[in-house]
């Protein structure tokens, strides 16, 4: 990869409601590297409770493509548009996607939270998430570690011991 135009970047595709899994499957079928973070939730119906996997960020699927393939990645049923700001598609840093993957692979309970703009930037200094950076947020007497995906204005949080983090800068 010699030029900027050949650099793989993560982008967020906004999907039609409840089309996240279909978009993800179609992207994989077309040979794209796509990522749909899923988490397990318990849903209650009138006659039963069931544990299901649902998208962590409703309405979004992440795709890892070179800039020239962005348009082609949108040519799947259910894809609406590429998330962009100022008319330019927003690039999601690799470390943010990796952070989501690590948290979900640890089997920790996660929940989406309101996008965080204020708060201290912290780094986890011990435990299974060591080395990760995010925002520290106090919520109902529990300390929450938040990773924000700036380009889609979404965040996830996980409970963490405040002694496991240090403030950055």
C-alpha cells in the first residue's frame, strides 16, 4: 500500500432499522471486512424470557475498506449512508474498534450510554483491559469506564474499579 488512497480505514455505515445483521452478512459475502458488535440481552415476551444477541450500536455496522471501495460497500440492501462530518466520511481509529472487540471478548457486561464529551481521559493500568484508554464516568455510585466512538456519537461503558485507572494528561 503505497498511498493514502490504499490505506485501510474503519468507517461506520448507517443502516435501516433492524437491518444491521443483514448488512453485516452482505458485506462479508461481498468480501469486505465488516464488524457488527453484538451483546447478549435478555428479552421478555408474554410467555417466556430469552437471551438474544443484538447490535451494541443500533443502526450501525463498521466496515474496513480503502477509500475507493467506500461507495461499493454501501451497495448492499439496508445500507443507508456512510457516516460523515463536513461532507467527508469519518474515519474511526483502529484502537476504538479494537477496544470494543476487547471489551466484548472479555464477556463483561456492557451497555450503551449517552455520548460523552466531558470527563477525564484515563488509561487502564491493571486488569484484563490494561492499556485501554477511555473516559471515566461516575454513574449511580458505580465507576464506569467509557469508550466513545466519536464519528457515530455512540459510547459503551463497562464497570471498572477506579483504582485500575490513571488520568492521562
